[in-house]
C-alpha cells in the first residue's frame, strides 16, 4: 500500500476466520473480507477501510494456514507439480459505500523435492500463510513455474484493483 502511494495504519480485526461448511470455495475469500470489514465498522465513518483475505484452492478444497510442520509439508507436497488457484477477497468501505470484489490468480508449481519442502518450512516457518507458502519466499522463487494473473494477488492483495477502487471512492466523495 505504501509503495502504491497510500498512507495507512493497520488495525487487526478480532474475528475468527470460520465460514459455513456448505459455502462454495469461490465465495470464501469475499465472505471473510466482508466479515473483517464488519468487525472494523467503527472506523468506516472517518476512514477508507480495506480488509482482505486470501485462500488457496486446489481440488475444490481450501488450504488454510497450516498449524504445524506436518500440515505445512502435506500442503506443499499437494501443491508440488500441480496448478492451484489463489483467490483474494477485498472489501473496501468508506462512509456508506462498500465495494466487494475478488481477484483470482492461477499458480503452477514445479515438482518440489522433499528436501526443498523441509528446508523451506524449517527456514521460513510459513504457518501464517494460506497454502503454507509465500510467493516472495524461497519456495516461490524456486517452485513457481507459472503464474496467470496478478503476482501481488498471490502475495495477498491485488493492489492494482485496490488502487483503482480507492481512487474512485476518493473522487466520488470530494
């Protein structure tokens, strides 16, 4: 956000990241982004509030943040040599206006070795990352063979779209 020219402060909403079991995986990221926005409702009147959530989807299943080494290993092994989708839901609110959207990037991993996966988990501790990886980290550098869509979306925020929406809101409310 800073590199895109925005001044901002970070407020972490106190919300669980649960969603209905029967919710289609394509709707989860937007649902969670909107849930976070509702938790920050007291800030909306005076500020533009941007909330987001990123999910990794493979075989119509969501890979959340891993809880431990074994879960991270299993996730990365599942992604190895395969294509998956990264979907980030974004909710931008200002006063009584709300813009809710998502962005999807298709990511293909090269085949990863057991040694590469273990090294990555030991060195980078990806327990706060959906799908157990960061595109900007070692595993992304050596493992991502192809990206269709926004790289920044894979990092967790489709800044190109956020930038446009914020500028449009600013212009409308001058």
